């Protein structure tokens, strides 16, 4: 009997960002930092805000951008949740628009996926630290990134 893992929509993070800062060039690599200035968390399993002060370090080699973001969330009940969100962005012609119902969750021509890890000792949110997630990311204008988080069942 075969088994196919399922994904369940948990919440969406809208991270507001400031202008990207150039850090340097390595051997065939460009390193940059994008400050996270705030944002929102909204969904059936978590609601709250993105706290200012985090950021996303990116290293681009050729057309592949490796992302390494670290930031904090504050849930509606006041609990603070640490997020380490790693992933990849690359143009990919064969990637179609993807939809969750009527909502477009990824754009055609782009592979933009993350694998977040959450940490908190808040009992109501401990499930975040005990669950594997997949994030589908997309830009929202020049000043925000939206990541739709799915829990792996």
C-alpha cells in the first residue's frame, strides 16, 4: 500500500522588508542582507505579527539564490516564536502558477520554496517546534514577501 504525504495550510506570513544591503562578492557568489521590518501572521492555526529586527541573508551563485532568514513572530496571545527559514529562489521556466483554491501561492517561472523551523517554549504553540513545514513564497511588491506555510501531515 502506497503512502503520499499531505500538506495542510497552517498560516501565512507577510514579512515587510527594507532595501537589500550588498555585503560582498565571493568566488562566483554575491552575498546580500534584506532587513525584515515587521509584518503579519494570519491563518487557521496561528495569528500574530512579525517583529522588526530580523533579516534574510542570501547567497546567489549563477541563477540560484540560497536564502537563510531569521526573525521573530509574536502570536496573538503574546508568545514569542523564533523562526529560522531556509530555502531557494531561482527562475525556472517550467514552474507554473500554483493556486490554493482561488489564491495564487506561487508565480509562474519561479521556484521559491522554504523550509522553516520554529522554536518556542509557549505551551499553546509548542506544536510549531514539533512539526515539519514547507513554505511557498512569493513577492508582494517591492516591500514584502509572503510565505504560505503548510504543515506536513
